[in-house]
C-alpha cells in the first residue's frame, strides 16, 4: 500500500482499487516527488492506540461473520425449500453466493489491511486478493441488475416472459454477470508493478481503464437500476390504482338457491351475479317452495385490497433496495473516479477511504436481509430451517 503523505502530498486511499470494487486505491493518489520519505512512510494506523485497534478488529470481524452467516442461510434456505426453487430465487441465491465469497475471500484480508495499514502477506496473496475483490464486488453489483431485469420483464411482459422464465435463462444471466466481472478485473494484471514492498495496489495511471471500470462496475449499473425500478414503480402504482376498490362501484353478490323438500337433503347452487330485486311469487307453498337467499359477498373486494397492499409493499421494498445500494457504493466510486484524475490536487484522509471501502462491503450484508425479509416465502422457510437446526 502506498504510504500516506501530508499536504501538499495527496494521501492514498486505502483498501480499494481505483475504478473497481475495493482493492486498493492508493496508487491513484501517489505522493508528488517533492515529498520526503518520512511523509511517504506515514501510516495513520500507527498513531491509533491498541484498544481502539482491538475494537476495530472486533467490529470488522462482526460485520464479516454476519455477512457470512446471513448469506449462507439464504443459500441453505433456497436449497432445502422446494417452494423456492424458481428462477427468480435462483438469482437471489446466486447473489448470496457472490456476497458469501466477498465475506470469505475479501473481507478478512481487508480487515488486516485496514487495521495494520501495511501489506504483509506477499505478492501472491496480493494478486489473489485484488482479483477476488474486484471480481466478486462487481459481480455482486451486477447481480442486482439481473434481479431487477428479471422483475421488470415479469411485470411488464408477464404472459410471454412466464414461458421464458426458466432455470436455464437464469443460469445464462448469472454466467454473463461473471464474464463481465472478470473482464473488469483482468486488465490491471497486464500493467501491475512487478514488485510491491509493503503495499498491495493496482497501478491506476491508465485513466481510460479507471473510467471503463468505474462506469462498468457502478455508474452504468446504477443508471440501469434507477431506470428499471422507476418503470417497475410506475407499473406497480398503476396496478395499485386498478386494484383499489371503488366504493361507489357495483358490488358483486353471491346468490344461493336452496331447495328444501321433505325427506331429501338440501341441494345448493351458487352463482355470482349482481344483486337482483327478487319479486315474491304468489301461490308458492311456504313449506315446499324454493327459498332464494341473496347475501352480499366482499370476498373479491378483500382480495383486491390484499393485492394492492402487496404491491405497495413490493414498491416500498424496491425503494429500500435502490437506496441501500446507492448509499453503500456511491461514496466509494466517486472517490475512485476523482482521485486518479485530480491526483495531488485532491486530498482525502486515508481513514475516509477505509470507511468508504467497508461501507461498500456492508452492502453484501444488507442484500440478504432486504431480499429475503421482504419475501414471506423466505421468512417462512427461514423459520422452518431455524427450527430444524434447533431440533437436530
């Protein structure tokens, strides 16, 4: 990791690669040549007291473990619950696998990097960590796009897409996500510095790659998510308006024709009709005649109310998903794009980069919570799985 310098030297960002999900941004803001070696060797973690470092380790370890277990539960729930074996849930399970890889391959090493402030694991581990970081975090972001696309097609083209919505189609979408993610993580390997003593960075002198990676990994997916969720919101809103019962409209009723005759069982015929005014027939026997009872049924109206409430909840969930994604990743990618361009003209404390890096990682913990807790089928499956674990 490139060392932090005091102004006018631009301090390097820590723990993240410029333009792509967190690897290491430090090379983007290399100190100017007039900086002294003591300034370049400065690491802010050296001035942090040991108790605070211990608390930081515990906090980051807690986030890592929570991310691991929450995503593992999602995968186990989809695997064990036959009801959840649908293409849409396969995409959510694939997102959970990706976030699980982030928590296993990326976050533990990043914890060491954040607390120590120096790279001590060697070049081989550095290469593996950078490639895993860039690829998995990009794949996690792109999974949100394919999930949004799947829901968009399911809502706007429900009839035709229901026939196309197959596990094979979901597998193709997942494969494309990983191919594009790998295409973003590979280019830096062609120009990385051969030796990096005490640092683990990707050379970000190639501005075109920085723009390509930030746009491909965040800015384009974000615009796509906003457009898709905007269309989904409009469609859901129109459905809510259509499904909301009109209080002044005509109510459907259920008419039951009950025929009673001595020595026989009652036969009931039900039909749906508008509430008629039934004139009484003179001359009919009060004992053996047909008695027609008409009663008002609100079953259909109640069903429409439930559907409207479900659409409202789904619309609110979309807002939470998009909001959480932008809050977690936007600060990191703004700095990722700005720092390699403005270089020494920009100044950020290294701790800010560490915070924004972990804020992006936090999205891997938030994803399983939002996508599963907003789904009643997942909630029920979670409870069954927890009861099964406890009894076994």
